[in-house]
């Protein structure tokens, strides 16, 4: 299979790969740990929407809660060196 890459995304992809490799954006989690969280979500009878699964998800979700969703989005956009096409408020 041949994958076509757009040169315009090279810098973003490089930053994402850096974040994956150093654990900033993602850590690999054992399937059993994910399955435990899925099982808990399906059976705990809690009125709860979000069940972060894996150390990276727990950490990123805690950051999002601490910063607030809008600040988290802005900070992630800055981390990835993305430019918004919209004027900031």
C-alpha cells in the first residue's frame, strides 16, 4: 500500500511523533488494563461519561480538567505548532 504524504503536514507529524516517542502524547498500555477500565465502565452502574484508560489518558484528562477544555485545546494547538484559521477571541 502506498501512502501519500502532504508536505504541509511534515512539521505537525514530526511534533506528534516526538510526543508519541517521549510519552508526552501517548504511552503504550497493556490491553488487559484497557479491558479492565472498559469492564468497569460497563458494570459499575455509575452515572459517569468518561473513563480514561491507560496512564497517558489519565494524565491528559487530568490536564484537561485542570486547565479547562478551551485552555487545553489552545495549549495542545501551541504544542503541535498549529495555526488556527480563525481569529482568537
